[in-house]
C-alpha cells in the first residue's frame, strides 16, 4: 500500500516536531529515559527480589538505594584522578606549545611566510591578539546551576523508583494496549539490554585495568587516568576510542621524543582492535550482535541530540528497540502462518 503525499508530509512534520521537542525538553526527558534504561538494566536484581518474595515497595527502594550508592562511590573514587587530570591540563598545554614552537623553528620557510602575512595584516592583528582572559565559573554560577541539577536528580530518582515499583504493571498495560507487543517480548528485551550492559561493563572495566598496567610500563603520566578514560570512552563505540587515540597522541608527543611519541596511541590501537575483534564478540555472542552502521548512526544521532548523555543511552536503547521490533516480526509471522491440517 502506497502512502499518499499528505501522509508522507505528516510523517515528516511529526518527526521534525518530535526531534525539536526532544532537544528542547532534554533536561526533562533525558533523566526520565535514563531512569527507564537503568531500571531495565537492573532486571536481574529485580528478579532476585521477586525470588526472595520482598514487597514491591521495599524491593524498589533497595534497588534505587543500591544504584545511587554505586554511583556515589564511583564518583568519590574517581574524583581525585579527575582533579589530577584537570590540574595537569595547563602543564600539558604549555609543553605542547613548546613542541609546536620547536616545530616552527625547524620549518623556517613556513615561519617566514607567516611573518610576512602577519606584517601585511598588522593593523588587524594588533586588535585581535589582545584577548580578554577567560573567566572561571564563580560561586554564583555554581549556585545558579545547582537547582537544575537537583531537579534532574530528583526526576531521575523518582522515575527509577516508580518504574521498579510498577514494572510488572507497566508491562501488563503495554501488552494489553499494543496488540503486537507481548509481555514476554518486553521481558526478553529487558534481559537482552541487561545482559549487554553488564557484559560490556565487565569487558570495559577489564580493558581499563589492562590500559592502566600498560601505560604504567611505558612511563605515561597518570596511568590510572588513562585507564579511567579507556573504561568510560569505550562505552561510546567508535567515537570514544577515536577521541582517546587523539589524546594519547598529543600526550605522547609532549612526554616522549622521536618515534616513541607514537608508542602510546599505537599500543592502544592494538589493544582496542584485539578487544573489539575477539574479546567482545566472543563474550557478547551473536544474539546481541548489531549492525555496525546502526550503532554508528544511533551514536551520532543521540550525541547530536543530547550530547554525552545521548552517547551513553544510544546503544542500550538501540538494542531494546531492535529486540522489541524483532518480537513484532516474529508474532506477525506466527500469526500469518496457517495451521497444519
């Protein structure tokens, strides 16, 4: 059945309005969607509470308390290393500037050309070289953003609690009101997402630990910071490792001399390729294999829409959607197959 021109226009306009609404309402929608996905990831824990016959309210409260405790402990453990990395930023910038100046002195010809161009536009250059120092955020700015963060935190916590509390009721309502969607499909999709996230988290944690040891062996400063970055950025497939390669290249040029400058990114590329080609496919399995093009497009879309938060939720949301859609297709096939006589 072909769609009419009016229907196509309505679909396009609806998609545009939906994108605009998601973009402008990200402060509200992002914590809600993040809470739903975290609740789905915590499916094994919820099933454990069910087996122990805990009341629904107590089980939801314990799950939320455990999730917040893990997040809080991780923030406390990571804060010293993040502060150390931030404090070393100006040092790396100064050393990188010296490296660039050294390269400019080597390339005399290019430097002469730049001097001639600077002399030709000297009046404008004199006006543009004086820049005002960048103002650091003040206490007033921090207090201004505090209520917004607190509101998002409360939205996230409340949504997570009530979703865990009414998880079965939500599944029942969806299966009753969407004919092609069964409760078993929702549970299967939740288990798939939970399995993927927990497996990838274990892989990335192990990968980050290996990066720490390797960076320590080759003499890179702050090896724990590099392991932390490897752990976090590996969740953002393709784009995260590419960003870390750039950071390792810049730091390698600053820290080492000659060909050794490219040793850190070269080692990381080899390790990341080994993990992506052998370790992850073996542990994740074919049942969770997703087309790389879909992964890349999903990452680009959600990063564009919501930034880093979008990059975190992109893959779990994609796996959940694909699993549910596959359930639609299986049910349609089974419904259209005639019974045996």
